[in-house]
């Protein structure tokens, strides 16, 4: 079952590699859809965890949107089709999780004494949700 694989990979990437949520999302989706993500693209996502901890758009959303663009481009979809899919994803994500903002989504908000990787459970649920979303795209 993909959710077990996702949970194991998220845990490993968070705790062993200290990878951020955007890159973890792309890494998991890359494996699930057997689509290689270039190193340069992964490097571009280094600061995409709430805009470098600014608590803006959630890295789980940013990583998913980047992957959707890569995946659909590989499938030959037009820019307009990709933009529409990203719009639908953002709407569905907001409907399911309540926001696109890291500030709103992070469990217990933000404090100076935050435990590491507080979003691990949310990450697993979000990545599984994104996997299901992509699987059902035309």
C-alpha cells in the first residue's frame, strides 16, 4: 500500500537526511510515479518550506505543484492544462486541509521550542493525497 511506503520514506528523509517538506514531497512522488527529478530542480526547492521558514505557502503544496508541472509536462500536457491541474490541486488541498499556508497547517503553530519535523504525519497524509490526486488526472 502506498501510504506505508510514503510514511517510511518521509520518516527516513526527515530524520536521516533532514530534507525539507517540499523536497520530500517531490522525492516521494518521483518514486511513486517512477519519474526522475533532476538535481537542479531538487536544489531549487531547498528554500521551499514555507519560503525558507517564513511560514508562507506550505512546502507540501509547493513540492506537489512542482511535481505536477514536471509530471504533466512529461505527459505532453499544455501549459494551460498544467495550470488548470495546479488550480484544481490547490482548491482540493485547501478544501481537505483548510489552507495552503505553512503558518496555518503546522500542528501547534510555531514556537521557539518546536520539535523537529512536527509536520511528519501531515506530510504523509498530504503526499498520499497528492498521489491520489495525480493518479486521477486525465
